[in-house]
C-alpha cells in the first residue's frame, strides 16, 4: 500500500524560504515519478515540480529557478526547497506519485497523493 506523508510548510515572508518533505512508503523511486503540485482557492491544481526515475527534474514556469525538487532514496523521501518565495506561491501543496513516466505535468497521471500542506507567503 502506497502512502505519502507530508511535512513542512507554514508561513514565510516574501523573499524567504521553506522546505517541504514527502515521506513515501510502499514504493521505490526507480519505478515511480514523484511530483509536487499546488492549489490555491478557486484555482485548478498546478504543476510545480517533478523528478523521474533517473533523477531528471521538471519545473513549472512560475517556480523555475526558485524551487528545487530533490530526493533521498535511503530515506525514501522527496523534498521541495522553495526559495525567493512570493505571495503568489501561497497555496496548499501536494506531493504525488505516479506509476507512468508520461504526462509529467498533469495531475491526472499521478496515482497517489499526500495529505496536502498549507504554504502562506506574506508580502
């Protein structure tokens, strides 16, 4: 049974940093893609970042150069380091795991989801 348990997040000032963690069980990173998505009130779920089995990374245009996705295979944990935060980064952030390598940026191709964690950036 696959489980994704998120931690981190909270409140930060604009220009600050936060780090999100996603501890995975029941899967291995060499067979799943791992992604981060976010959803603000009244908006659709937005792709943030993803890492595929060979360590390749992908980023949404709005976070490129500011956010970094990384993983610790020994701990089976994926991280999202968020730097230079902006108020528009405010959202609930979700960790996700997908069994296929297609459609990296679409939430519809991810099979498992974390519980979500609030990130609020004040101006």
